[in-house]
C-alpha cells in the first residue's frame, strides 16, 4: 500500500505540473486538467492516504474524552 501511495503521489505531482504548464500556455483544456487533478487528490489519493495512516488505531491518542479532560484540568485552580 505504501508503494501504491507513493506512485499515486508522483502521478498527482506530474499531473499538476502538466496542468500548470497548460495554464501558462493558455491551452483550452488547462482548467479541466487542473480540476481533474484536484478531484483525483480529493477523492482517490487522500482517502487512501488517511486509511493507510490511521488503520491501526493510531488516531485514538488524539481523541479527547472525559478522562483526558479531567487529567488535563485537575491541577487548574489550585
């Protein structure tokens, strides 16, 4: 999965470079290419990246619950 994400990221970077080149040359399809690149980033790359990074429950240390709040604020006001 890590290799697939790296390949997808490289594809995105190349896609955006081509899109920027087309915008600079005022090509008629430049905005379409850039828009499709953003859709690719938003709906394909980012969900897979988020799944890969947080699939093992690593996100649980960032969730705020009552116990963490009590521990954080027990010394406040003394």
